[in-house]
C-alpha cells in the first residue's frame, strides 16, 4: 500500500510538471508570434550569425528537469540537472573511465578467484594470491595475465579472498591499457558483509587522519565501512603491494592509482581512497551503486576532487540511510492509520496489480485523508512519543551522504533499453523508493553493459502519464504482473487449485497400492466340479495375498481362518500374461498423473497471474483430458486379473472383481477432476 501511495505521489507530481511545462511552452509560442522577426539589415553579417547561434543554442538543451524529494523526503520539487553530453570533454572522459573500470568491480566477485584457481595454481582452500618474492615483473606479465577472462592487457598481481567482519576480498590489477594500478573491492555477499552494512552510525576520522596524513578533525564516516577500509589499508601495507608496484625499479611506477568497487565494495573504495590519497595525490575512485551514508556533508563536497559515484534508477542501496529508513517507517505508520476499510480487504486489494490510470481512485477507496486520521488513540500517542524520541536523537547525530560527484542513470523508456546520465545531487537520494526495480537496479552485470553502451548524443523521449479522470465504473486496463497468490481471477482460481491438488494426490494414491479391486475366485476342474479359490486384493502393479490368522491351526479352505497380509507382492513374471486391457489401464493411470500435474501447474500459476483467454482454454482442455484419461484407467476391470485364468494344471479360475479402497479413490479423483474442469470453465466464462 505504501508503494502505491508513493507511486500516486510521483504520478501527480509528474502531471503537475507536465502542465507547468506545457504552460511555459504555450507562453513562449505566444511570445514568438508577437515579437517581430529581424529585418534584413538587422541580420546582416555578424548580427545574422549571432541570431542563428542563439536559436541553435536555445533549441538544444543540456539539462533535464527531474523530480527530487524535499529534505523531509515526503514531497517532490522540480530541479534542473546537467546532463552528460558529448560536447563536454570532461563528461566524455569521465564516462569512458567509469565504463572501463566497471568490469573490475564486477569481476572481483568471482572471476579473479576462479582464474587464480584454474590458471595460477591457487589452492581451493587458499585465500590469498601473491606471487613469490623472486618473481620478476616480466614473469608476472607472462604468467599472470587475465586474458582467459577477456582482460587481455591486465595482470593480477595480488588478491585476498578472505571474508570476515573486518577483512574483505579484493584484488590488485595492473591495467596496461590505461596505465593504471587498480584496486577492486568486492561488495556484499556474506553474512559478515551484511553486519558491516548495518553499522552505518557515524565514526570520527581524527585518529585515522593523523596516521594516514589528512585532516580528519571533526569529520565523520560510516563505521562499518571505515573498519573494512582500515583493514584494506593495513593489508596492502603488510604485504608491501603498492610499495613494490611503485618502487624505483618497477615498470609501473608512473601508473596512476584507481580504486573501484560495487555496493559495499564501492563504499570501501571511497574510504580507502581517502586513506591512500595523501600518498597518491592523483588517485581516482569510481564507486558503483555505493551505500548512501559514507561521509558527512562537508567531506562529501571535498571528495568531489577524486571520487565519482554511479547510481542506477531506483536502486535501494544508495538510499539506505538511517534518516531514510525512519522516514519510511513514519510513512508506513501513516498509511496504516489511513486505511478506512477492513485490513483483510486492503490486503487483497494491494495484491492485485494497479495501472497508473487507476492509482488515485484505488487509493481513495482504501485510504482516508491524513486530516481525517484519529489522533486521539493510544496507537497515535505511542507513535508520537516514538517520533519525538527519535527526533531528539537525530538532532544529536550528523547525517551522512554519498561521497563525490554522482552520476544518476535514469531509464527513460521503462524497458531498460535507454538511459540518460545526469549529474545528481547527494541530497536527492533522501527517500527509499518502493518499486519493482529497487533490487534489480542494484545488479552489477547489467550496469556494466549499460555503461558500455551508453550514447550521450542519443535522443530521449520521456513518456509521462497525462492527467486522467477515471470513472469508477470503467474497467481497469488489464495489467498482467506475477504476484504470488494475488488471485487475479478471484476466489475461483484458489478453489480450482484445491480441487486439482486433491484430484492429483488422490489419483496417485489410487494406483500405488494393491487394493484397487477385491478379487473373488471360483476354480473349475476338468470334470466340471467347482471349488472356491483364494480371494485376494489386486492393484495395477501388485496384489495382496491372504495369510493365516493363527499359523498353528489354519484351514486354507476356511475364509474365516485367513486375513490380508500387510505387504504388496508384484505380479509374478510369466505366471500371468498381462493382456491389452490391463496394459491400457496402467498406461492411462500414468498418463492421468502426468497430465494432471500439468493442469495443477497451470491452475497454480493462475492464482498469481491472470491467464490470457487462450491459456484458460488450454487449462480447460488439460483438465478435460485428465478427467477422460482418469476414467479410462478402469479398463483394468476388463483385464485378465478380473477375468478367466488358466492355471498350470489345466484348471480354470474365474475371477469376479469389485472396487476396493484404491478403486474408490480413483473414482473420487475422476469426480474431483470434473469439478476442477467446471471451475476452469467458470474462469473462462469471465472473459
């Protein structure tokens, strides 16, 4: 419900933005119609050239209007942002660098460890790759190239794969194309990484600054990320990695240093770059989708000199800060208090997809206005006390932000095919956006491809929703979205699911036992004399003989002295010749199980996503076949098991069969399949 409220707020803000934009466009057109065009004398020579340049400049915008949440994260304001363009050399260079180094942020997750194990003789249990001290640079270039994973001009010179609370996997690579030394740090995977992520309280940088050589007095940083960055700094120093790479006899001593990482690795890269910068003033850092709470406000501004952060769409990680989570909590409680219908009705409503054209009306049916909330309840009082306590604590703490310059990639088409990059402000990521892309936008492989394929001169047409007045009686536009057990067809799909599942289970049980029929036998001797034979229970694949109740005094000719045994016996091979009817019964039984499973899957899918009409027809056909095939399994009753059998000594055994436990279960399964078929027909009738 909160996600729908956020979506409605964004939609209304976009509509206001569009109305304002259209109004300004109309005013400009009216003004252009009134102003006289310059005469021939006025546009001669330089004046004419200047006039045309002005038209060209006005017609080609280098900025974009974006919706940015207010400081409290509850309202939207319109802000003009600079778009990265090909006319700006700095934009082009930055984008090339960001795209080039993104592959290292991706490969540090798995690729470097795999290549070290498969090609560099690293043991599977080893957690550190480090060439021996007597290995020359020429030998490193020859033996430790990353050609096998597509990095032809890159060398792996060091890697640590140990993951703990303080330690984190990372790799040091020499990029001979860009003539740089790259430190790539892995993002969140393990439970220890999540613990570090959650340690987002501010930690002072005073002592760290004194050790590393920068002014950290009064500056604050993400506590967990700082712990990881200090371990990285000490690990590099312990194994003398950078000292060897930048030694006088090293061929890489003139290479620039670059630190990269994704997610938590991006945050660690930002802080590590701060610790290393006094020793490497030309250092650059590229953080891909980093946490949203790294440095305090002043330090974030200063870090623009060497840090560039990249955020994609609605990615939740750059927005996960303590103030944002508290705002989300407050909004959740507000929306909960606004629900004016029974909670179960609201629960069923939010599980059904809602198109943008019906957001306002659907939300109005479920929620009252904030002014109508009853503030005199005990719940409201407790909530007020909680907010006051949190507000007092927040006033004492310093808010942390995303570090450096920020490039925000916005999907302009909604299908992830075109993105526009613009220079964003760290203040605009002050709301957790609840959307279906908030998690998928954090994935690093798609981000790498987006950055590589990004075209700055590409024309973007942003489609916005026009203001639509919806009639409550008007049918909603069909939206097919997979939501578990949302019942888009109504309760009928769940009812059909119950009957289908019961039919499938019952049918399986009916042919697994050996009591499909009870078989009574009469033996006819050659002289015409009749004698009762042994009665037994028979199934599709096995039978159940009778055994003596008391082995010491048992008359096999007396049915009262016998009882059914506990175990099923397979039919002896060669003793009874299985005829066509018995084989057909067995085949139809197995086929009923298989086709019924397909029908069950389709019905289960229909409880989470609305089926198209053709799919409903297919479901009806599948259930009809299940019902038909389930009935054909009773051909077993016309088989040899229930007919005349010639015994070994020439006697004839005539059998009479009546349905037993498993047989009645098979009948019940057919009835259940038929009820499911009727239910699926009702689903089809709704179309």
